[in-house]
C-alpha cells in the first residue's frame, strides 16, 4: 500500500470515528426522550441539506441513517402514553455509549498524531529533495 493510499484510508477512518462519536453523543443526549405515539421504527441521520443529526420515523428523509432501538416504558401519567399506559422511548445503554465514545475519541486522537507525523515526514522529505 502506498503512503498516499494509507493516508487516504486513515482520513476515512478518522471521518468514521468522528461520525461515531457524534452519533453516540446524540443518542446519550436523547436517552430519555419520549417518542410520538404510534412510532414503531426510529432512525437517526442527517436531514437532507442539514449538518445536524435528527430523528425520523421515515428512513427516506435522512441521509446516512441508522435504526435506533426503542423500548416501551409504562408511564400511564404521560400525555404521550398509549391506551395501555405505555410510551415508546429511545433504548440507549448510556454507560456503553460513553465507553464507546471514549474509546473512539482516543482512537481518533491517535490517528491525528499518525496523520500529523506522516505530513511532517513528507514535508521533511520534500525539503531534503530540494
């Protein structure tokens, strides 16, 4: 694999890591969010023309969407409860998301160091070659 190909793969990996951290942050922030009555499937992704993550029950309205697990919680006092007293919420394991987010962030930071080292070595090689 050439140096250029390795750097391009590293950059793609860094983009994936950033997206993963952003998704984890979004899910943790919305861990206790109640969903509209009748919502069975929920997706998170970017709305076309936007740079912010958003929830939707319509997959085709989002770019790069992933399905988000949901759970039924018994909250009969809620205005969003169905006739049986259940509300649907985002099913997120906050501790797991924090661990994943932390590991991904560290992997991203290490990749930045590698990327900067490669850039520095290439600049040094160009200087020597002059």
